């Protein structure tokens, strides 16, 4: 009897597993009515974007999602006939896990295309490129003008966004982990410098300028002049793109097709300029495949 009971239990588990294998379109597979994520978005006329609340790349303005990356994404989906765009904020380091968990359809945060991220999700074509920046205590008492300056002084403490590229940049240039603190928001990084807990914070140039402009100018300033990091003989530039679940190939391809039209028409530059970017931020010959393989 025990053998038959065990056999019955195993069969029941197999049956339940099979019933649960039809994942929804939000997980990237075939969902209700056999629709994929692209079909579901078009049917509902609505898309949900994930952002990190990082000006000017992607953030919430009240209940409206905006920033250079979301506005590019809005323009793309508008051409697809999708007018309703919702935004959801999550910590930068949690954006891809939250995407994979189905909390939103696309990550649109100007996220740099990196091999370790490519292993977890699928990036669209390059939308924008950008450099680095640094903020320091007022008067720049440690005389910091580059990431290399931080590496050269083991007494310097620097705060960065958790999950951001800057951790690897700093480590590659010889900064010891004991010198690095992480925080989950731009404001927390700025506060760490303003309070004197750390000597500097580093992030992308456009984000840094937005953050310093709204901070207490008697306690913090942008490090000027600033020299872009050079790693393995190459100046560091980041290449941002929208991020999709790997299963959502149809969505990514449709997005890339409409994105190309934005570049061809010149509308992409109009969106850039609304958020303080310009022609220098237009992508060069570097592709998503290049960045994923780097």
C-alpha cells in the first residue's frame, strides 16, 4: 500500500507541475490566449517601465515616468500604437531581477550594457552614450580630479550607487574595497559627501550634475576639472539601452525597429536636448553585441 501511495503522490506532483508550466506573458512565455509580451502590450494598449529614479536618465515626476530613457521608450511605443505608459521605481541593482520577475515589461533607465548584465537579460540597441563625473566636499580638500586620484590615496572614501558600473571601474584602477561605500539612492550618496562621511561620490556625469545642482552648495561641489577614467588603455564610456527579458525576442525586435526610425528622423536628438544631452551623446559605431562580448 505504501508503494502505491508513493506512486500516487509522484503522479500528482507531475500533474500539478504540468498545470503550472503555462507561464503568463509577463514572464516572457506564452500567456493568456497564447499571446507573447508584445502581443499582450498591444492588446492592452499599456506598457510598464522600470526606472531607478535617477535624473536625468529615468525617474518619476509625481505619477509620471520621465527622463531621457523613458521618453525615448514612450516615443517608440507610441509608434507601436501603445499610448499608456506606467512607471515603477526600484533600486538600480534590483532592476533586472524585478524585470525577470515580471514586475514590469521593460527596464528603461539608461542602463549601461555590460557582459554580466547581458547574461541575465537582453539589451536593445544602443540609445545613448555618456561619461563619468565626481562630486567632492566643498573646496575639494583631498584634491580629487579623477578616479585614479582616489586609487592613489588610500585614505579617501568614496560612495557609489549599489549595483552601478563605478564599483568595477574603481576596482580596476586599484581602489581598495575598504575605500568604497554603497548606497541605494543618489540622494544618499550626495548626503554621504555633504555630511563628511566620505570624501567623494562618483556616478555618471549628467546624474551628478543634476544631484549637485539641488544639493547644499556650501557643502558639496562638482570636481573640476575631471579626467575620464582610462582602463586597459581605453577611456571609459557607458552605452545605455532598454532592457528586456531574454524570452521577449519579438518585443525587443519591434522596439529596435522603431528606435532606428527615431535616429533616422533626428527625433532622438530632440529628446536628448530636453534633458541636457546633445550630439556628443549620440551612439558611435559600438553596438550592443560589442558591449555584451567585451
